[in-house]
C-alpha cells in the first residue's frame, strides 16, 4: 500500500489547512483511514480516524476544530484543520488500518506532511 499525503505547509495562528491522503496498491478491505501527528520530541498521537461505515473519532484536543472526511472505500481521506495553534505544529501522517475485533492488526503509514503554525 502506498499513501501519498499533501496539503501541509505554513500557516499563522488561527489559520486553516486541509490535508489530503490517497492510498493505492492492495487497498481492498481497508477498515479505517486516519491521521496521526508527531511533534518534535514527542510520541506520535492520534488526530482523527474515519471508518468504512462512516464513523469518526477524534482526539479530545482537536474535537470541534478539525474535521476528517473522505471515503475509506475510495481510499481517500481529508483533514480540515481550523483555528490552528502553534502547539499543533507537527508532521502529520496518514494511516490505513485493518481491524479484527477491537484491535488494529495491520497498518501502513504515509511519509508525513509538515504542518507549521507560526505565532
């Protein structure tokens, strides 16, 4: 599976960005797609996920300001980020996930796209 992210860049505090991710390759039966981020000297963390049936979930820190959209069946996912703050500066990674029961059993990561929010 190959994931290509786009849409990162520089933005001032309070601004917006829209990230895009397209998956190709052996994408059948993907159960979910999503976005994670990793800030300097911090662990990678969940931002948002969207599941094949359309259900979404968000990290508490972005709820109400970020919106994930797209269609897992079409291998595309977007992340609209509004009211950005400097602490949201990070590399944002797209992920595809295969799930069994309540557990992720396989995933692929994109190379990431840098988002920098200036103060």
